[in-house]
């Protein structure tokens, strides 16, 4: 059985753990434009990465198969489409996070 003294020590330990966890919580951004700029750069990088990968694959296929730059154009367009799709997914994710935060703020 657990004695009363042990129960009291456990309660004190729980309080110390809760205090330590609350001290380690990340502080919210004081400037909203910082997170928006981060999101914008992420979207730009996703688009450029899609274009670069598509260009690389298309150029490689054209070089190996010794064809006209048909694969280069085709895969660059496919890379652009993939980049846009990834950007849209990121925008949707950011929108749903913003809606959840707004609902949480209204609930409090």
C-alpha cells in the first residue's frame, strides 16, 4: 500500500513536472508576418523543387534517349503541376490550422 507521505510526495512531483513542462512550452510568435513569410518561402521552395526535379528528369531522358527536348518540356510541365499541387496542399493545411486556432480563440 502507498502511505500518505508517499501520496504527498507524488503530488509534489506531479506539480514540479507540470511546472517544468509549462516552462518549456514554445512561446507564440509575437509577429504574425514571420510565420506568413515562412509559409510563403515554403510554398516557393515546393514549386521550384517540382520544376527542378521535372527539368532534371526530362533532360536526363532526352540525353539518354538522344531525342528532341520533348521529355524536357513534358517533365518540366509535370514538375510544375506537381509543385502547384503541393503548394495547394500546403495552403489548405495552413488554412485549416488557422481555422482551428480561430475556433479555439473563440471558445475561450
